[in-house]
C-alpha cells in the first residue's frame, strides 16, 4: 500500500463557535435561529464542517464538529441560515483492505443534503487514490477536490401547500404513465424555452391539460434525485440522461429546477395534484454514483465506506456488485436503512409525492442468504404509518444471486410484471403455444400474484418501458439499432420479441404501415383491457420512435426527447388510446379487485371468466394444448360478483376477442342471456367504426391480427341500448 502523506489544511480561519447541537435529525436543519448539523459515521476520527461563499467557489471556514453521540457527529451553528453552502471533510484510516477509505482532502456531499449546487467537474482530484499509481486504489491522493464537487445547500423548507392533499387514486383506477421529466417537455411547443426540461415545464397548462385529457391517473417520473454524469459519457459528448446514478437521495437534480429553488418541485407536485394526477418517483436506492474501488470519493465512500456499502467477505477492498454498476448499498445496516426510509418519508411528507417505483428492488430485500421479505427494508415499509399508505412498486429483479423475484414481494407491494410484457409481445408476433400463458396475463397473472390476499393491482402490466423499444419501434424493427450510443451496438437487450412486419425501420409501404398501426392498437387494447395495473410509456400513445434504439440511457437529445410534432395518423392513434382508457375506467369489470379464476357461481349459474374458442364454445383441454392456436375469446360475466362486494349483475358483461393469426378467423358470438345481443365497442381493424349490434350465434369475421371488445346489451336487437 502507498504511504499516506501528511495532510495539509488550506489557510482558512478556524473557529470554535459551534455549539454541541443535537444528533438528530440527520442533515443540516434550520430552526429559524441557526442550523443543526448531524452526520453519521461509525469509524471516523474527526469531522470538519466546511462553509463556502454564496457561489460555492471559495471555502471560507473549516470547523470541527464538537460532539459525537451514538455514532453521530453533530454541532449547532447559531448564525447559519438557508442558502448557506457547505460540505464535509471526514478524517479516519485510509485502509482499503480493511474497507476504510477516509481522505479529508476530499470534500464530501452530505447524504442528507436537501439541495445541491454546482456540477461535478471530472478531475483526478476527485479520487481518494492517485490515478495511474502502480498501487492503484491502495495509494493515497492529497489533492483538494473541493473545486470539482457539487456542494450541499441549506434550505428553508417552508411552503404554502394550501389545500393540496394526496390524490390517493384507488389501485383499480390507477393507470401509470412513465415519462422522463426533462425529455417530456424539451420539444413541447407550449413550454417556454427557459422552462423546458424542468419541473416548471411540467406545470405549463397545456402540458397538464394533455395529461388530464389522456385519462391516465399517475405520472411516474424517471429518477429526479440528484445524480452524476459519467465521465466516459461526457467525453463522448453524451450524458447519463436517464439519471440512474444517484448521489443525493434527498435533493432534486439541480438541472431540473429552472428557478434553482426547491419550491419549484413542490409547485409542480401541487399543480399535478390539482389536475387529479398522482406523482410517482422512480428511485435508485440500490447503489450510488461512487462506483467500484476505482471510483471517485464524493460522499458515502469518504464518510464511512465499510458501513454504507456491501463489501466482499474475502477482501473488503472490493465491493459486492449485485447492481452491475460497481457497488451496492448495504441496507442491512440500521443507519443506511434509516437514511433510505428517511428519504422516502421526506419525499412523501415534505414533497407530497404519492408513491415510488424501486429500481432493482430485489437488492433492497437481499439478506446474506438470499432475498427475504423479512429484510429490514421491506419490514420497515410495511409497518411505517407514512410509507404503507403510498404506492410501492418493485422492479423485482437484479443480477445478484436469486435476483429474479417476480411475484415474490410481500403483500402491499405491486411489481413490474415482465412476463406480461414477454407473453403479450410473443402472442402478437405470432409465436406458437402462447394461449395458456396469455390467459394468465389477461387476468392479472394469478399464477404469480394470487396468494396471501394480494389483489390484481399487484401486477404492473406493461408492453414497453423506458428500458427497451418504444411501441412504434417494437413493430418496426427486428433488432436494436444503438449505434448512436457508441458501443458498437453491443449494449441493450437482444431479446426484444419484436417484429418489423417486412421492412426494417421506416417505410413508405402503406400495407406495412397500416399493419404496424393495427398492431400498436392491439398492444394498447391488450394492455388496457387486462386485469391488473397498466403502465404506458409517454409518447407510445402517438407512436413515438427512438429510431430503433432500445437503450437510450445516454441520449439527451432527439432520440431521448419526445417529439410533439405528430401527423394525422399518429393523432388518430392518440385518440384511440384515449378511448381505450375511457372504456377501462367506464367498465369496472375490466379492473376487478379480485382475481378472475373461472370459478362457477352455483347460485347464479355463471363463471367470472370463461375462455372461448372461435366456435363460441368453452375451450377444451385439447384446444389449450394446440401450439398453433392464435385466437381466443375471454367472456367476463358481469353477474359473477363476490358476495358482499356489489349487487349481483351490477357490472356489464364483456367479451374480449384476440386474433394473432395472419388471416381472418370467423368467431361465433356466444349466447349469454335471452333477449340480448352484443354491441361492438372496439375493433382494432376499424378503429373509428361506430358501435354496432350483433345477434347471438352470428359469426363475426375477426381480421387477422386484430382485437375486439363487445358489450352485452340486455335488450332486443331493435331497441335502444341501455
């Protein structure tokens, strides 16, 4: 190991005007008279508070925190106030082999900072070791990193929320709309230039009106926590656009605040709530931007490396890398768990957000012996009186051992259901042997989630997400085209289950374009007419393209931004999706709070769901086993209601028909009740056709690769509808 040189502090005035203060709350807290500073570190020997000028450029003072209580370093500065810029220097052993990487030459971001100012400027000074040294990270670097590090800023938390309250949209009426805060408004014509790509841009009336009219209930924002731009991306002229590289769990990303004030985020939330829209945050508590042993020292690594991060048992010099990003936060430690749950409560109580989607959530529940629902984090969320009232959504996989946990999260959680995505894609692509799996996916994947009193909402159904093809590209490309990422098209998944329908990419062929549009309508119809919680990706409703790029994480530009200049065909798709959402909300049977299991109600003589072959008869065991089967009917009988839930027969009866065969299939409309008929609500082959009635027993010509929805009308064919 390289020898540690003596540390020489810069010539700044030292003061002892700090009072002892309190070890809680953690972070920098203004009380109207001064600021209490509290920082956790179990292994530090000294902590210095560094105060900067208003620009964050000049270090004015360096003051030692005077007290150490229960592993918390703390002090109270009587004359400090909101707007004060600060950071920490933490002393302790530099012994990487023992897991310690203290280096007081490196200015550190407060993990509890509520606001960050300044951009990270990449420099060799950011690293705790000497870059290029023969001993690598075992060496020690004595250069000051302060000029290159974002600084923490004390805030005034006061905000007049007025009548704002959590929206609390019931799960059965929840429709998630995943979007990127920056990319959503960067090209929106109604958003002023200075507000584009910021919280202020999302408050523009035309933007709010669009979201409200579309009919979605919840805006799910890709990461808004302060994050770091990767050096290798900046060197290529790109950026970490998606933001899955967090460095501050309490602070909004500075670039997303047009005014530079925290109140802007709160105003955005208030405006969305006023429009009846929930705010869901995509959060990344599984790792930080400090990377592996060769990464920079920006915050937690220099505060208490062996506490904050999971280190390998065979050598504490190296990090457990269940995330694929170099490090993994250790939520099994009480103080790290406290930091994460404090962060969640902060965003809920102070920022008024309505829920969270947890990136690589399996990591958050992994014990040394594997994933466990009794992990402290999952237990904390379930018992916390604040968090258990929010929407909690897991991405239930990671690359660690036992990382795939779809269906394995405890009651109270919803989960991204990739099996819905893959089955629906394979079915509409025309793959063989999909009918049985499709039936599970249409009914909220009861094979995965129907246990322990969990409800259908636990299945977050999606066909596309930010990670992967857009809906347009799913039907336009056979393979990924990520050349713009400058990784020789090696990045991004190859398992897209996509189909270009005859031509790779854009084409002038009217037949191919018509089929692609119909397939997009099929996907949207399947998503919105399935039991469970649907998630749309912003722009899919009008066939947004990323030009075949299925990994646009670094594309802060034309590829990653939404283009609001859409032609008439795409506007028609947009209106079609809006109509599908309206139908989902209109008919409760499409969003039941109990799983459909095909149970027979003896009293009523009906099943809650009946699967029909094209002949209009219930599917037989042999028909389920036919690997060439590509047409299926799903009859949802409105009379089949659980006792005590609703009056029997209160729901309408619906018939969903899907046909992934390339050719027309004659489907016999089943007889359900005498004196009634079927009314066609949707035919993806005739997206603008008016509602029309059809008698029982009639064979309806279901166009190849199309979806239909019928409503049972309990009147004679010649009478007015109910």
